[in-house]
């Protein structure tokens, strides 16, 4: 006896997005826990300047990861605005995306600890998994046009390869990190390159 096709409703899509939003919010909140632990362990530091100077690595890691998770959520939000349905592949890709999101606070804590080797490389890999899953979710709109809203501009946008430049930048950052581990988190600055380059290419193509 053939099994009935699984039901994919708009309410199901809303629940998927709401669940994703909740997990992202929790992950962003968890980022502050290592800082709270640091505050509880302060000894003999009387000024705010001393606290910031002593714990600068942890503070920078917090702000970077908070911004990174925010950007990942914003991109996810923009992608899902184009969809009116979902499929099994999108569901599985959300699992991968959320796994990477909840691992980011751990990866952040690791890069804040100078005694953990290759923590920066692990952080980059986790970030690459999150971005790769978003690209995969977006591509489902190309593979199954019935899943996206009936708008030509939306279809054209999903048909592009947005995010590939970011993956390339992460690959370059990972390579530099593996070759020069003493650089710490500085190779993540490669992530600033794809946006301006894509803007320039868009203008050139438009001209």
C-alpha cells in the first residue's frame, strides 16, 4: 500500500520559521554566559578600563559572534520571505543550520581561550556549515519553483549564487588560519570582501 505524501502546509512553514527564530534567539543569549562567568571571577580589577583590557579577547569574540549570528538570522529571514512552502530537503537543511547556530557559542568560547589550539579553524568551519546550509535552502526555490512566491524578481534572485563569495572568503580564511595559526581571528576579516565585490560586479553587469 503506497504511503500518502507528507502534508506541507503554510502553518507548517510558519512553525519551522518560528522554531528557527527561537533557537537563534537562545543561541544569541548564550553568548553572554562566558562573559558572566568572567565577571564573577574578577579579582583586584577596580576600573572598567582594566576589565576591558584584561578580557579584550573574550569581549571581541562575543561582539563578533553576536554580529555573526544576527547576520545569519537576517539572511535566513530574507531567504524565507521568498518561500510559501517547504520540502523535506529544506527541513533537513534547517537541522544543519540550527546545529551550526547552537555550536557558535561554544566555538566563541573556544576562540576566547588561548590554550585551545585550532579553535579559530573550528569556528570558521562551523560558520561555513551555517552559510552553506542557507545557500542550500535558497537553492530549493530553484529546484522546486512551486515553493516560492509567484514573483519573477524573487525567482531571479534565488537563481543567483549569493553566498558563494562568502564561502570562498571563509575557505581563504581557513587556509590562512591553518598556515598561520598565530594570527588568531584576524583572517575572518576576509568576510568583509564578498559584499563590496558583489556590489561592484552588479554595477558592472548593470552597466
